[in-house]
């Protein structure tokens, strides 16, 4: 049983579980936060979410051992989508 606990994939899974608990703890403060606090919480939750996406893609979808071009595309996709989502969230609303 202990040999399964020392594998890299188990360690990644435990890190993902810890990040999920951290996301939950951060998100729990959303309703009591002021305007600046809400923005900070939103950024933190989005970054944590995309960090988890990156970890899943690298370790569970084997992008970690993929050719350089594919790994680069995965990294750029994760970073790009995270930035686009944050930009769309914080952009001022359009009128009309």
C-alpha cells in the first residue's frame, strides 16, 4: 500500500485535493468581502483553477512527456485562456 503513496501521480493528486480545499476556503469569503476583496478573490480562484487545469493536463493527460511543440501549446493555451477569462470578467460593461 505504501508504494502507491510514493508515486508522483499520487503526490499530484494530493496537491490537487489541497488546492481544491484552498479554493473552497477562499471562495467561502466571497460573500463577506468588499469590492476590492471580491476582485482579489476572483483572481485567486481563477489562477488556482487554471493551475489545477495545468496540473491535470501535464500529469494525467501526459503532456509532460509530450514533444516540445505540444507541451508549449498546452502551456500557452492554459495561460491564454486564463488571461482571456480574467480580461472578460474585469472589462467594463458596454452600453447600448
